[in-house]
């Protein structure tokens, strides 16, 4: 079946058309027919990019003021007789929507009935920037494609199996019961996919293995996948917690926030922007949030770029150590995301001191693996390390198939604390 996958942000809509079904999924033969995006929604020079494998990229510019017009434009491009990949919109069999926050209500992907949409609306309080944009994309797509199933795939869902001792914060319990204030974790589709794929590659049973998955892109998170279930992950209530990221600070002493607000007379908005947009690799190095530029600056002797690189890798090392301890051991480490897939330097540095845990890097394999899939540890290494390209759109398309076939795996949260 042909599935339109939509990732709707506040000013952009990324899309893919993916042909897949149960047979193709099992054979790992899903086919991406087209990818693209509409950028700068709300401005007069909105841009649509459409890429079809084997053809040259198409671009178009026009004024697009809201998501409905953006989705119309996407469908017109996809059915265009010269550049499109669909005869008519009727060829779209289903739509998969990336939804950032599913709160405690959603532990797996789900068909978007009116009740489900209402519940996603309720989760907006937890993700005020993301969920409304995701829903705008849904309403726009549902308007044009009202008769096909729409499925929501949540960034948070896979981590709903975290036990309370991993998801609670050490603040008064009433904030959890009153506001659902707890750790949720993100990048769940990616962590789920690469751990699943690792089992396929290694020929292991996922429910018999312990993985630590490192999703390193602009946003970065590590997850502990114990016998197929996420038991901890480094992002928390928001995607700000955990690793150092492109522009986000990751873990830090929370007392810094009021202290700095007082010292610098910052508003809530300013401190929020500083922690999310001006920190991380960019804030420490003063060079860039882009790992490629950071590595270049570092090789030219830039001391702050070197410090940012070291901090980035050191935190990955610490999380791997912590999660191995949490699971009583680890069988494989998996790297994914733009940095995880493409930076042998980051992988080498992060694993450098982990020989004590039985992780023995094969430097040549590691250096040779750029953007592909494979092992980077020596043949005899007791713990494996792998690189597996993630593809969140593919996971969304596959979840659409699973939901429609009634085979979406559900991972029940291990315990409830009576918050909902
Ligand atoms: P997003 O989280 O936005 O999906 P990506 O997964 O695309 O991000 O990852 C973006 C990051 O990947 C950037 O920091 C970029 O510098 C990094 N990256 C891409 N290619 C390379 C490379 N060859 N070497 C090092 N880093 C790379």
C-alpha cells in the first residue's frame, strides 16, 4: 500500500510516500517513492522541494499561509503529470502522522479517531510548540483525504515502559499527579526501529537482548532497551535533558536557571531560548551546531570546538556506562542519526574507554562505515557495536501497516501511579 507520511512542524511540512506492506516489511524492502518538504509556511516565499529517486529534484515557490494550503500543494506536486509519483490522490491508501507527545495515554501508534484526536489535543499542554503543529497537519490532510485511515505515531510512546524509578523526578509527587510532570523521552520510533533492526542483523531475539541505542542527530538521546522494552532514556519531560546536542544544553544543575535569571535579569522566554537554541555544541564552541563544522574547526586547533567535541562524547560514554549498569549488562551498542551514522570520530571517542565493559572497537571498520549499516567492533568483541541508519518516516509507514492489520505491538507500562 502507498502511505503518505507527514511530519508537520510550525512552519514546515516534511513528507514521504512509502510503499510497504507486511511482506515488504519482513523482507526489509519498503520503497520510498518520493520525499520532500514545504518550508517557510506563513511567508510569501514558501518553498516546496520534491525528490523522486532517480530523477532530478523539483523546487517551486509560492505564498503559503497555512498548513491546509501546504498539504494541497504537496498533493498537487505528488500527482503532477511531469514530476509526480501518483496518478491521483486516490492512490494514497493511508496517512501516517508524526506526533511528538502522546503523554501517558499512548504507549503505541493508534488510528486517529475523533476521540484519539481529542486526547492528542489534551497532550498539547505537555508539548505546546509541537503537538498543535502536528495536529494542524492532521486536520489539513484529513480535509483532503477524509476517507483513508490516518494513524498517529508518537515520539514518546515507546518509552512508556519506563518504570517509575526511571520516569519520576525528585520533586514533590503532587506535581506528577497534578500536571503529569515526569520524564517521557523522545525519538521513540528511532530507538525502537534500530533495536529491532539490530536483532535482525545479529540474528538475536530482541526479547532476549540488552541494547543501548544512541540517536545522535541535531537532537540526541540514548536509550536502554532491555529485552525489547525501553527502561530508560536520556531525554526527559522535554527534549532538553540528557546529552549535549546541537543547540540544547542537556543535563545541568537546575539551580543554574534561577541563578542566571537573577544575575543576567533574563526573562523566562530568554532563558528558555538560551537553553534550547544557544547552548550545546554551538554554545560551547561558538563555531556551529553542525558536527561537521565542529570537527573541521577542531582539526584546525580550535580549543573550544575541541572542548565541545569532548563533552559531547564524554556524555555518551557516561550514559552507556549508566545504562549497562541499569540493565545488569549490555549485549550491543547501536549508533544512529546524522552524527551516529557518519562520524567515526564521535563513535571512537565515545567507546574509547569502554574496553572494560567488553566493547572492543575495530578502528578500520569504524573508519570505513559512513552512512551504511554494519558492525564496528572486532569479531571477538564480547559486546557488539553497530551503526544502523534510522528512518523515522519508514517506521511511521510501517506502524500504519501494523495498526491497520491489528498487529501493532503494545508494551504496557509496568506500573501506574494513579496519575491519570
Ligand atoms: P535531525 O536530528 O535534525 O534529524 P540529523 O539526524 O540529520 O538531524 O543529524 C544532523 C547532524 O548530523 C548534524 O550535526 C550534522 O553535522 C551531522 N552529520 C551529518 N553528516 C556528518 C558527517 N559526515 N560527519 C559528522 N557529522 C555529520
